């Protein structure tokens, strides 16, 4: 496989990739002409991967962004093509938080202005008298990884920290001694300093505008080392000139390099997008994204994928054995339902319910579509395909599991008919096992080739099935038999086979007296 490192990353990251793949480190050339030759590309903020470029990338499987933001990648276009987009969100936490703190200090003590004046020979102590951070209220807009690190540092300076983030659980605020506020308006009204720590989306673009600044506490000071587009620049300039906002420290701008009106204001501190620019952060970003690209190309779990449900590193070991189980169950239930299901309900029972199971649902959808659609299917575009086909997907987790420590159950609904399959993992090798199908409790390996035969549970049925398969040269690897109760009329025979039976063999079985339902299922593609 071929990897293009379009922008420079740490040598350790390049070495990791070169041990596994054919790697080109080349920041030049026409990307539109070359991108079709690569299975992976690594970029930073200087490369724009548009929908047009992604459409040309016929081989591309993964885009690695050595940094936090992914706004220079058309995520929708990549996802539709099944391309994994991964970044390095933890690489810049320390450097971005420290730079934010540096901007806070520079803003409160007018350090850059005093430095510039003294360099020009002016000793102006009274002009640059500042204010202490201790005892002041810092409002954090966004309480993700970087926001929480800023909170830790600010608490060390005896600041009172409040934060607004509707997507973070209340416990995370309490852990750091941070007060959770209910709205952005409340945060701005109570803060002496406000710092932004959000990603850029349609909902957050120009989140801080004229209305928000007018409602803010008089004399508030604003820090932005996240994304320039989060703030309406014209509104900020006006608020700074009026004094409603006493000062601002800005590291990021909507258009870079920046040459706008903020540079003309004395109460503004500016830096040229330096928050992530430390040697340590750059090295971490390069190595992390190289590891993510390698994982994607080698079919392993990509923990930092932004278009696949994220999995914490400590969860990978636990969830890993359940991924092939979920994929096989997804493929099995769709084959058994014999049509495009209207709904797929996923239930995770027992110990498994204590974990984030979203990735297992994606794995099951991936299995369900393998070999059933013309385009390539993977964890990225499987949920998109389900939505395009009008399949309603639900997920639930329940602690109770009567017979197994952990259980995965999938229910498919089609034309008023319901088909349920369930499975678990057994043994040291965590072997995927089927424990329920076609209304019967049964235990058998989820193998590449499986045969299900519902019969009237009369003597000789097992022998007849074995005879017909044997005459056709089809070897039975394993077999399990189940009936619903001692007095039930019907029974299920589930077999794993070493080869694919010819259609005429299956036809003979279906026409054999006593056999009500015969299904051959090919799971070899999952």
C-alpha cells in the first residue's frame, strides 16, 4: 500500500509508516494528478481536501490529519466514499492550553504592549498597570480536552472557573471544581475573562456575535486560540472600540495570514496561529496520526477516527472480540430476513452494556451490507447506506442477561415479520458463537458456511440430511440440534460446512418430506 505524506510530520511517524508501507514524503506537485495513486494521505492545515479531490482518490482508504481540526477535509464526501478520516486530538492539548494561559497573562498584564514600548525607549509603568488573574472568573466556552486542561491550569492560579458545554456530562465539571452554567449568555454575563475551546461547525460559526457581546459583562476580556470563525470579527472590533470588551487575545483568524483591523487596536494581543506550535506537540501529532493511518490500512480499530464512533484506547481490548461477532450476526440476520429490513434493533446485554457499543452497531451494519451492494462497504459508509435504504436503526443496552455474561442480539423487521439472532463469544480465543436463530435457542460456531434446516423433528431427519450432503461431497464440520420444548413438533438443525453446496443439493433438501425451511448462509465475506 502507498502512503503520501503531503505535509511534514515527525520522523518517528514516517519511520513507523515506512516499516509497513511504500511512503512518499512530498509537499509539492499537483495533488489532483497524484492522489489517485495512494491508499492513504497525511496532511496538516495547509492542504485542502475538497470533494473534487476526494472523488479522484480511487484507492484512498484513510486521510490522516496531523492535528486537531478537520475543517480542511470534506468529511461528507470522504464518508460517502468509505474513507476513514482520523486526526490527533490529544497531540496539542498541553501546548494549546499553555498558549491559552499565556494569552490570558499577556492580556491581563499588557505584556506585549509594555515590551514594545520599552524596546522603543519608553518607560511607561503607570500606563501598563494590569490586573491579577487570582479571584477573577474565567468562562470556558467548550469543555473538551483542551478546555479541561485550561481549567486545571486556571484553578492553579486561583481563578474561579465556569464553563458552558451542553454535550459534556455534569460529573466532568464537578471533577475539576468547575461550575457548569446553562447558557452561553449566562457565561458571558458572569465572566471577567472568556476563552473559546470549540470545534468549528455550522452551529458554532460566529457563535460570538454582536448580540452575545452586548449581553456580556462590561469590561470582559476575550481569548480565542480555537478557530477564528467562532467570532464575528466586525462585531468584536466594534465592541473593543466601544470598551464593552476591554481586550482580546487572538491566535486564530477566519482568513490567514491575517492583516485586518484587529492589528490596529492597542487593547488586542495577537499571535500567528501558534497554539499547537511546539516541538513536542508537532512530534506527538505526527506519530499519533501515523499510528492511526497504519491501523486503518491494516484493518485494526482506528481510535481517533472522526467519521466512525470513537473508541477509547482502554475500550479497544474489551470490544475487539465482539466486532467480528457483531459483523457476522449482522450479515446473518439480513440473509435470514430475505429482504431489505425496515428496521434493525440492536440490544447489548450483560457486561457488554457497561461499555460504549456504538462501534459494534457499525460493525454489524458493515457485515450486513458486505456483498449485498455494488460499492465497497466499511465502517465509515455502512451507517450512510442504512439511512439511504430507509432502514431505521435503534440501539439499547441492558444489564440483565440470563444465560450469558455478555450477549449481542439483533432483531430485523421486514414486511411485518420479525427475525431475531443472538450471539456471544466463548473461550480463550473469544470465538463468535450463535446462540439464537429462527426462534430457537442453539449454540454453534459462526462459520463462513452455515446451513439451517427447520424440520418436523421425526426420527431419521438428521440421517437424511447427512446422507444428502455426503452424496454431494459436502462435509459437515459441526452440527447442533434444538427444539423449542420437549413436546414441540419442530426442530432446528444448524450446521457448519466445509464448502458451498450446489443449488440442486439445496433444492433436494427443500423438497425432502419433513423439511419445512432450509437456508444456506454464506458468511465468508464478513
